[in-house]
């Protein structure tokens, strides 16, 4: 299993208050309202014009004025070959003029916005209609509300809860975040009997991170793992991945959410975490004594076991969690060679003393090296 010092990423510090949710019912209410106000529309590239507005650029699409979000504005700028950051820092007049020039050029060159594209818009009671994203016909949208209903809720029903803002502050904000661009849920299980014991005394806990984007910002993701702790920004430390499922938002035989659910059930769902715990405990037991032969005839599987053992013990000790496996392998080889040299040197001394006692010359060669040595691997 892969060791990851950070599985969830900084969240709390980068989110405004209106994107943080303390409970699942409050999050559901927000997602339901967003789903009800959303609709899709076909796009005719020849009917798109950019107009300067009081707060930025406004798009005129078939006579309807749409205010693009930051994500949609970046999509449109990139589609016509303009750097999104450059358009954002220009005045609305200059930005609109640059976009219109690119719109006309893309029509003559056959590039830019595609004729099969669809617009995701949001109807707002207190303002103009908002453009959230632009996607092609190959994009398959997964609504955040469906992810909450079909993926998050079944896991919560098994005794899991949204993570607090810190493992040491269980009464603080929960790790439920949602915006018009993405959904982020960090779930943990504190049920007794499900921890993973460690040599340093503090057991590892189970965690699941679920992410999605209705506008194509990220793929649909589910990561189940064991972890040691996490900070206020939900940076997970001492993590060991058990299941990692990533499903792109592409049109297929089944919707992306159904494809991910099928894969989740195929690996056993939450039982996959229990299987990973058994595997890690088995690796640690095998790491206690490793027989290493001479470098010329040492079995590769024995060396792989030693490398896995060192990596596991280092992860459990919360040190060098990202140490490259090549360095670990080289370290095991060097340690085996050093131990072998020490033991061969002691054997030579014993044999030399025996020969001297029998009257043999001290300059006589001792003989061949012993066939193997025993190495205790520890961290």
C-alpha cells in the first residue's frame, strides 16, 4: 500500500464560510437548491458575444445575458486561445474586445467553442443568470446531490461521521465543503475495535475522502485509507492507501457514478479496509526476521519483503513516509553487505586462530566464504 502524507489537501483555510457545512442535512439543503436552479442549454458559437459589465465581462448568448463564473470564464478564454489570467486582469472593455476578436477568428478557422457544447447555467432570483461551465457532448455530468445520496449517505449509515476540523478538536467544523465548482467530503470511523495497532502506541484510524465536480473541474474520486492524524486544514498525515477509485466524467455505457459504485462494490466496499489491515499486520510480522543470502544468489522475493518491511515500519514510526523505494532497496542491500562482511570477518578470525593453534601459517588463506548470513531488519 502506498504511503501518503497528505490525502485530502488543505480545505478549511481556503474555503469561505458559505462553502463550509457543519451537518449533512444542511449540505443536502444547499445541494438541493443548487440542483433545482441549474439547467443546461445548447450553444451556438456564432451567437456568442462578450459585453463589458459593471463587475466584469458579460456574455450575450442568443440575446440572453449570462454572467460567467471564474471557472466558466477560464474555460471560454482557453477555448479561444487566450490566457485566462490575462483576460481576468484586463478591464471589462479590453477583455470583451479581446474575446470578441477571438470569437470571430475561431469561427473562420473552425476552432474555439464547439457546436455540440452545452452550457450549465444557474437561475438566480436576486441577480442575472449565471454561467457555471461549458462542456462538450463527450462530458457526462454527475450531480453533487446524487453523490451525497448514493455514495456518502450509505457510508454514514455504517457508523461513519464527517471529520472535525482537527483530530484533537472533535467539536469544531466538519469536513463537508461544497461550492459551485466542487464537492469535498472527509469521513472517519471512530468505532472501537476497528483501529490498526502501531508500534508507537497510537492506533491508525479509518478515513474516506469523496470528491466530485458538476462542472468538470475534477473527476469523481473515492479514496479509503488508514491515517494517523490530520490538521485543521484537513491535511492527512501518516496515511496508508487501501482503495483509490477515480472515474472521469466521460460518456460511457454507464454514468460515472454508477461505474464508481460498481468498482467500489467489486473491491468489497468498507471491507477492503479490513483486508488492508490484515495485510499490513502480516507484513510487520514477516519483517521481524529476514534471511538474506549473499548478493550473488539472494532471492528477489526476499529482498522485496525486506524493502516492504522497512517501508512499513518507517511509515508506522511516522518517519520518511515518502522515502523512495529505490533508496530503501539500496539501504537494505548496504545493510546486508555490511552485516555479511562483519560476520565473514569474525569467521575468518576464528578459522585463523584454529589454524595457528594447529601450527598452520598465519599467512595461509582461510578458504571460501560462507554461503549465507542472517540479517535482522529493524528501523
